């Protein structure tokens, strides 16, 4: 299996880099359905990152149906390259989804969320422009 590579200097959060790398490996055929992934602990140690960071990436991939953890056996690729082809791997998409889920869990409606984003953008432009 190809390595899960991250860039500690990138602006993209590490968990998203891990997620996107695994998606790339599946799309490119370097990982196939049924292939075993390294454990969360193995990736964390090898990449010198926090265990929880890797776990978050794996949990997100599992939620999307791309990988499957079998207790006592490990974590395996659950989807083929064709199934992954329709999945967006944009870091921005992932961050937006995370924001939307967080807003929903806090009872923040769409109109309020959009208003607050617009307000923040205007404040940022005024301070930086």
C-alpha cells in the first residue's frame, strides 16, 4: 500500500489531508475494495500526529461508506474507485459540511448561519482591504 502522506506546513487540516489521501489512493486504484488500511495508531505514530486526528479522518471516511472497521480485524476499504468517483474531496466541502453539522447541532438555522457568515466576511474585508 502507498503511504498516507501529510504536509505539516499546509493550511489544510491534517485530518482532511489524511482523508483526501485515502480517497486519492482508492480513486487511483492503489487501494482496492477489501484492502486493509494501517491502524489509526500506526498512522499516528508514522506521521507523528495525534491519534484523535487520524481517528477523525477514519470516522469521516467510515461515515461516507468508504472504509469499514471490523473489530479485532482492522480497517478495510469498503468502496471501489467507481463509487468514490462521485465523492467530493474538496477540503472546503469538508469544512463546510462540518460547519453545517455544528450549526445544526446548536440549533442555528440556515438564515442565521448565512447572516453570520456574511457579517464575518464584511468585517474581514473591512479590516484587510
